[in-house]
């Protein structure tokens, strides 16, 4: 419905048509959109014409952009921390070098 209204004002019947719903059901949906401030309805004789008011949608997008940036920063920091931790764990688990068989280690040579 919102997409149809973004092109031009439509009657309730025109908004209901593509969805195979009754005019009463379409009207209920439109009332929800009106309550959100997204749709304005005007009565012209027996016809109810609906118009889109996109301002609340723009405000919602700004809110989402703010929190998208907020969470992207937090998730990037978490990813960096986890990668550092993985590298440190891998370094700790790396096998230490053992002296070749038959060759004394430096520490055993110095004890002689």
C-alpha cells in the first residue's frame, strides 16, 4: 500500500485491489498507517483518498542510520578484540622448538 501511495494518491478501493482483501480490511490497514502518521485520508464525496506523508519514514530512517553506525562501531571493536585474542591463543599453542635428538640443549650444555 505504501509503495502504491508513493507514486500518487489512491482511493481505498485502489489500495485494496492488488491484495484481494475487502474494503473494510483495507480500511483497517490504512487506519494503522494513519495512526503512524504515514497516510493522510481525505473524504471526497463517497470516496476516501489516501496520500502518503513520508516524513515519519524519513525520521525512522535517520534513527536507524544512527543505530546502524553505533552497532557497526561496537561490532568492529568486538571483531578486532576477538582476532587479537585468537592470534594470542595461537601463539601460546604453537609447538616450542625442541633440540634435535642427540644434541644437548643450551641449558644442559651450560650446566657442564
